[in-house]
C-alpha cells in the first residue's frame, strides 16, 4: 500500500524535529567493504552503525563496549 502525502508530510516533520544524521568520511574502498560486511551479516549499514552508537552511549564511562571486549 502506498504512503499517503499526509503521512509523508507527518513523517518528514517528525524527522526534522526529532532526528539527526551522523556521518564520517572513509575511502570508497572502505565504504564498499563495510557494505559487503553488513550484507554478509544480513543487516544494513544504518542498523549496524545505529546499534554501535546506542551501545556506545549506554556504556558507563571507563567500561568496555561489547566490541572492545571481543578484541
């Protein structure tokens, strides 16, 4: 079912007021390797990055994140 114009407008308004985009620069080769990694894991780059950010801010200062513990 198609999304109505009113729903698109409401979603855009919510996103403008409540959401932010984070970004970083990597080489094209690194970006492609990361996309392939995400695909291999059956996920998306957005989901993996979002999960990492949320995990990072939920970690108590001085406490290791799950990724750091795995190293």
